[in-house]
């Protein structure tokens, strides 16, 4: 299983199923199971974004986090299926509204020249799996092997 690191709160937004598209500056041919890793990094812009992301559209009923410091970091927090990778222009044609909700637009950088990664069948882990992250796509820790087999047996991966 591959993994990808996201800065909080974007990692938890994906884990909670509130962020369907992850945007990147690069394309990937990979499709399949993808572990969502919450990086340890906590930049000030992410702290500021937390309030807007989790409360800007009204309190989220799915939100188990009261503050930015409650967000797990330095751990795998969810598993998803990377279903597709498309140029952002397909979702947000220049000069047109596109097919993204206002919330989804707020949660990603859909500017031209980037790629949108569709995260499907997201399952938030009951307990984060601590591990070190990395840049790009990287191999998830062996502790997730049982979970990936479970996904495959259920036809999700």
C-alpha cells in the first residue's frame, strides 16, 4: 500500500470524508489503496485555516476535534482508495464554475496546472498509527498490511 503525507487540518478533512479531492502539483499513475498520513509539521497558516475549515461553514457534526492541537500528527489516520487523478482544469474549467462545491474549493488548490486526486472509500482509523512521513508517494508501514487485506477482501481495493 502506498501512503501520502498531508499537513493538518487537510489530513483530517480527508479522513473525515469532508475533502474528496487532494490537489498536488504532480501527476501519478498509481491507483489503489492509499494511506493518509498526517505530517508532524504545524505551520501557522494551517492553524489559521483550521478555524475556517472546521467552523467556517457552521460547526461540522462530524468534527471530533475541538482545537488544532487535538488533530493527530505524525501518524497514518485513514485509508482510502485513490480512484483517479485528473488535471484541475477538468474540474474547474477557466472562467466557469465547474463541478466542485464551495467547501471543496476551499479545501484545495485547484489552480491551473495542478492535479486533483480523487479519494474514495475513505475509512478513518480508530487509532492513529504513528510513523514518519515522506515526500511524494511512499510505502506505508507494515502495520497496515492487515487493514489493506481487509479492504481487498471486501472488494474495496
